[in-house]
C-alpha cells in the first residue's frame, strides 16, 4: 500500500514539474499561434500537436533515438554530464512532450477569445507589446491557460508509452502507468486495481477542474 | 476558480519538492547500482535473486523490468545496462548485431515449456495435441504468432505436429503471455497456450497438456553483459550467481527449466 502512495505522489510530482516546465514555452507558442501571422505558422502548429496523435510508443522511439547516449542530442549532453535515459529527467521530458500539445491548444483558444480591442486600447495608451501581454492578454486568457495546464497535467499523469522507453521501469522512475503495467504483467491484480483507482481519482479531479475552467467562458473585466 | 488552480499548483509544487530530493544526490559512476534489464516475465524470480545477491555482496542492484523488445531498444539507444536477461532470443540477437554484447558473456540462462491451460472450472483432458481439434476448444488464445515469443513458439510447435492450418482459425492472438493467461482466467476463450511458469503463477487456470520439451522448439532466455555497463566485474559476478545452485532452486520453484549445460 505504501508503495502505491509513494508511486502516486511521485507521479503527481513529476507531472506537476512537467507542467511547470512547459508552461512558459507553451504559453508563448499559444500566443504566437493565436496572434501572429508568420511563414510556417501552420507547420509549427501541426508539429506541436503531433504527439497528440502519434502513438505514444512512436514519440518514445523518437525521443530515445534523439536523447539516448548514442543519439545526436545524447552525444552532445554526455560531455556536460547530463544523462537522460532512466532518470527523473526522462520521466519529466516524456510527460512534457505529451502534455505540451494539450496546453498549447487550450491556451491558444484562450488567447483567441480575448477581444483584440482591449489589447489595442492598452497599446494606444502607451503600453508596449510586453506590457500589453502581461497586463491584458495573459490575464484575460488566464482561464484557457489554466485549463490547458490542467489538461497537460492530466495527460502527463497517464503517460506510459514514451515513459517506459525513455525512463524505464526502474524503482526510481516508476510512474502510475508503468506500475499498472508491471503489476498486471506479474499477476499482482490487487495492486494493479488499487493503482488504477488512485490514478482514476487524481485524473478525475484534474480533468473536472480543467473542464470547469474551459466551459465557464472567457473572463470579462467587471464593468 | 483561478484561486483553486493556484492552490492546486502550489500543492503540486510542495509534492514535487518532497519527492525530488532524497536519492537525487546522483550516484557517482563508481557507486552506481548494478543496472539489470530483465524481461518482465522474470520479475518475481529476479526480484528474489537480486535481493539475495545484494544481501550477500553488498552490491546494490536496480531492476528495469519491461518487455524484451523495449529493453533491447533501450540498450541500442545507449542505456548503461550492465546485464540483459531477455525472454526473446531475437531481441538478444538484435543487441548482439549492434555489437553491444560483451563477447564471451552470453549464456542460455533458462528455458521454459509450453503448456495448454483451460479455465480452472472447466474439466477437460488432453492427452495429445490433436485433441485440441475437439469442438470444445472453439477459441484458443495464443501469443501473437507474429512477434510475441510465446506465440512464435506455439506456432512452431503446432506446425511441427501438423495442426497449424486446421487450428489457425480458432486462435485468438494476445500481446503477451500474461494477456493470454488473463483471457483464459476470465473464460473469454476455451483454452490457451502459455509457458509453464505462467500456468504455475495463476489459480484461475488449470494445466491440461504439457508440450514435451523434446518436441517444442527450444525456448531460451539468454543473458549477457552489455558493453555499456559501468560495473562489468560485479555484473559478471551476478551472472555467475544466477547460474548457482541457489538460483537454480529459485528458478525451478517458479517452473523454469535450467539448461543441462549449467547443472
């Protein structure tokens, strides 16, 4: 039982970390896609969403071939003393890649719902683009960003295919999804069932919150 | 709502802070535990044996337990695995073909045997493979014959006794021996072909036929040191321990066959 709680809290912590990691680039990407026209915009949007539709194992294969010690990025990282495979970094990375598309899509929708006039008014009053972003766009898109962060977090919680390849199924990297697989494969049905229940509960909470944020409409400044 | 999200994020951060330190003082290469990648079907025995090995020698062992395919891909990508124990000859060959096996270290550690199982509450007697043609065995679960080892072995056996073509239409492929076992346990199929070790591990199935070892194709669990390990001396010691009398007893207790050459 203590094993189950330990694995669950480890997974929640890693998923939260992954969500924090993707938050700055994810929000930047979402804003860029919602507000700017530039060459390759559609290509970028498609690339970001790719992990959503690729089989997770395929994403895992791409990651492991890039980041493994024999991969092009792994070779660059080794001299600096960074090893990705079988570490917590691998867990966070796999989760981050899988969570990013969900964050970006929801946050992009959030930015698109922001009335451009507010941004324009702020600009005419002398606010620079950075100030407009932080004082007008981001607060108004806050719900979308928060909903996206929670969606990404939920996806990260359940990540299996890419995680088991990149992070392995070691005691030190075992997430809820990997533990469910291991318990099932070794016939420990009671443990597997308990793990499924814990996982469903956490995911329900995060998704519930995300849905409430997403469906309650864009926040409008009080008049 | 925003406040709720903030509370949630803050809670997650606290959790992250609690979970992150601890063992994160990254071990230096020297005191890094021995990293053993073993097929998930060996989980029970490998956990017992490596625990005992650590108790005897003081050398810590970390077990990476997954499908042999996954383990092979990881090693090929550069994982610092000291010892690889595969449930699949092909995956070991694949790693060897990349030049990642330390020469002279590969052994056929274990063997297994195919058995026919039925749900525990079914009475059936099977004294020859041809009896699988009886109508009561309308659906037979097997490992996917195109790649899951237990299915590849089952196909080879059924072909060798001339039953493959007639039984083919009744076969329900599963993606692992464990998945096959589960479909038999719940009675979704009338019978299944699994390893003897799987049959032993389950109360939900009954063994009705054992494929004679001489007739089935040789089932092998090869083990070898990889060239990427950080502690070859200890890995070699562990591999020797896995071939000891003490280890043999544990393997045989679980239903594995320890090849003659090692006895």
